[in-house]
C-alpha cells in the first residue's frame, strides 16, 4: 500500500507542478479551464474525490518521506478540504474564483510559483525518502 500511495503522491506532485508552470505561461487559459471544471456537474465531486485520495496517500506515504510532518499536515488539510467542499458548494466557490481570476496576471503567476514549489517539495519528499536523490 505504501508504494501505491507514493505513486499517487508523485503523480499529484507532477500534475501540480506542470499545471502551475503551464498556468504561469498561459494564466488566462488556466483560469478558463478551472472555471469550466467548476461549472461542470462532475467538477465538485471530482475535487472532493481527488482531495480524499491525495489526503490518504499523503498520510500513508508520510512515514517513508523526507518531510513526514509536511506530508501529514497537508494530508489532513486535503481531507478537511474534501469534507468542507460540499458545504461550501459551487455557488460560494464561484465568487471566490471570480475574485482570483480578476487579479492581475502577475499576481496569478506569483501564486502559481507556490504551486510549482509545492509540487517540487512533494516530489523530493517521496524521491528523497526512497533514496532517489539523483546523485
């Protein structure tokens, strides 16, 4: 089960980092893609399910990672977010997204740098824990 969790965490880290990099290059396209997903009937259930899978994977992978506390904290945060999303709902989420989307592209890009860094930390946290340091 540990290896499966590590694979999920690695895939998540890669997706977050790559989407964040793509969004830095094309912030308007990223905002359009995210808005479209939020508006779809599958958007919220997908977001909840992804957070549950990610949260569980982070918690399972935490002991073998380089950053066990980081993985545990973000694992629990993902599970809490999954539980909260249905109560927040699409109608409350859209105005928050609209506010974020109206930020200048430079601000959106600065936020996306955090996404790139988060993805990189997650990847290193798993790979370093497996001894895959590349050296």
